[in-house]
């Protein structure tokens, strides 16, 4: 592999790879970058020519990274972060309340909580821009640890000694059922019934799945493997669609299903004697040198009250 081909790699090509991984789809990634799909495809092709290897596997269900793509993706995130950090520092010299903040969050905070936080923050500090990546809790914690983002929001307590964390918001996990399931008409189901119901689980690395698995071990001496699992899906939105379609039930955050419960397209049922709760945490590196913008955001989010 000739070294000089790597000199042809551009930051826009690296950004195309980052957006493609985030969206898992060429057309959605192109829209996020304000490009046409052929233009984004060309960026990826040029990247693959420079590397002399395929970087993504194109599949019907979306894209996945090749081993070469994973290496390039990790480096791309760092390069783009360093570029934006340089811009942030220069902007800070001109305006201490301006800059860019890089955030990452697990699915529930990213989808159902952070939009409210960011809307309020943007209203208070219009010159500070935020960039957020949605992933699962394990990957978000890793991104904070390796410096790919400034601040992370996750549904599990980080264990790394390099990270500081604070509990921000409380969450309740509830059994959500399709309308067609007979249990949807019951106020409660027994724990034993739970193990018989067709069930949809989140992917490994999800804090929702980890919280459920730990609760099952503590309260039923069993784990997810003992459930009647019919599907494993990669996001709460996908799980909800599976529930609405009648594929199975699941245990989800009340933040994730508030709208669907109001619309009556899914039903919530208690599990007799069970109460599954957790906290969402904000986390950042202890060694992080915070810019004024990051400090403002951290103070803002720690005092932010979620609307009822």
C-alpha cells in the first residue's frame, strides 16, 4: 500500500465516513452533510481508493465497517475533533461565549432528552454550537474516554477511573405491549408470564438491556437468555416499531414511549412486585481542559429541569 495515496485523503472524505456510520445509510448521511447521494458515494469511493481497500460493507440492512474501515473511522473521529477543537479555541479568543461542543449520548438521552436540553441552551447561548453523536452507552463512554467527544450522556454509571460522572435524570423502565396482546388488557402481569411473552431486546452495549439483565438476575435468578426473545434491535425506535407491528413486547424507558402511550398505539403494564429504575449520567474526562463554552454547557445541563 503506497504511502502517498494517504496524502489524497481529505477531511470531507473522513466526515463522509463518520456521517455514514452514524446514519447507517447513504441517503440519510448525504442529507446530514447537505450533499447529494452521488457526491457522498464519491467521497467514500475516493477514500477507498486512497486506502486501497473497501472501508464499508454495503448491505440491504445498511452499512457496516470493514476492518480497514474501523481503523480509519477511529482516526477520522480524532482528526475531525482536533480540527473543530482548533476552530473552537480560535472562536474563544474572539468570544468566550462562542464555540463548538462535541457531545455523545446513548439512545434514550440522545433521542428523547437532549433535543429539549439543546433547544433551551441554544436560546440562552446562540453563538455556541453543539454537535452530538447518538450511539449506545458503551460506545459513548469509550468516546468520552478517548477524547472523541467532550461530554457524554449515558444510561449506566461509567466505571473508568479516568472519567467523572454525575447523576442527572431519573428513569423508569416499563413493560410495553402491542395492542393485540391479551396481556395489554391487564393491569399487571406476573414475572413468570414475562418469560413467556414474545419479547424484543436491545442490542448488547445498550444500557437499557444491561439494566434489564441485571434486574432479572437480582429478582428472578435468570437473565435475558431465559426470555422468549423474538428479535434483537439496535435502537429504541426500532423496538417501538416492532411493538406497534405486533412482533413482541419489550421493556423500555418511559421517555421513549410517552408519545405512543398518549396516542394509544402501545400499552403499558406493570410487572407484579417489580420496579425497574435507573439514572442517566453526564460524564467527562477528569483531565479535560474545559473551554468556557463547555463549562457553560455543563453548568446549564446540571441545572436543567426536564418538563413534565
